[in-house]
C-alpha cells in the first residue's frame, strides 16, 4: 500500500504505521531515561489512544513498571486504507511492553457503553493482582456520546460560552495566517457538550 496524506479541513485522515511506531519508541525512550520513580502498580487508562492518555500509559508502564489496561475505540487497516493512529499506537506499545516483560492489556470498544465497562471490570478481576487498580486516568475526548440508559445521542462542540471568540488561525497547507470568529454555543449545544464531556461517564466508570 502506498500511503498518501489526505485531509478533512485541518485534520489529516491518513496514518503512517511506521510513524506511529517511531512515536511510541521515542516516548518509551524518554520515560526509560527517567525511570525508577515509585508510583502506582496497577493503572487503568480510559482513552489510551493518543495524547495524554497514551503518554500516561507509557509513563506508568516504563516509569513505574506498572501493569496497565488501556481502553480505546480504534479501527484496524483494510486493503484500501490504513487503520487509525490509536490502533497502531497501542499495538506497538503492547508488543514492546510484553517484550520488555510488562503486563499490558487492552479493551477496544466504545468506552461510553456498559458493555466495555463490564469487559474492563472483568479484565481487572481476572488479571490484576488484588482484583483492583491503584490509579484511573480518564482521558476521553469525543464528538458524541450515547446515553447508556436512554439511548439519546449527545454531540459536543468546541465553542465559547456567552460571546463570540475571535483569534488567528493558520492554514497549514499554505502557511497563510488569517482571523477567524467562532460564535457562542447555544444552550442546547452547552447541554449536550456537558453530557459528553462533563463527567457523567467518568462517574459511571468509578
């Protein structure tokens, strides 16, 4: 497969697996250079695909020698397109962690669902010493969430509250800098964004 970058707005929708592997190797190398810190021995990371969640998992595993469980919702590649970044990130992380003698497990699915919560709890009971975790890192970022009780789907937005926000933006295709204004969120958008990101799902996990 020849991988060519494709974009939707300012988001690159293609992934290069070898780039993901290099990213994981660099993060592991950075943590190992500062290893030996005492910390939690059993860590659950909800939202372990990329960013803070992935960094937290790598830090716990290679900084503390912790057993880790990562929860994420990612897709593998097909014959026509690559998988998602998180799919490769966690695949490379798990392979390297196990090679280095670390206990690394994952649950791939919708973290907002009861089914994934149940799968994760079962994994903790079966695989974690003492059948519990010492640290929970909640690092989910999502454009939508389905309420597990009612089935209502909430959609989140990134907008200011109360008044418009004006600032500069850059077109990374051309390097052109321009000014953009984002209108304030409506009351309904605020309600739905809180339903996605406001802590209700975190409470359900706990």
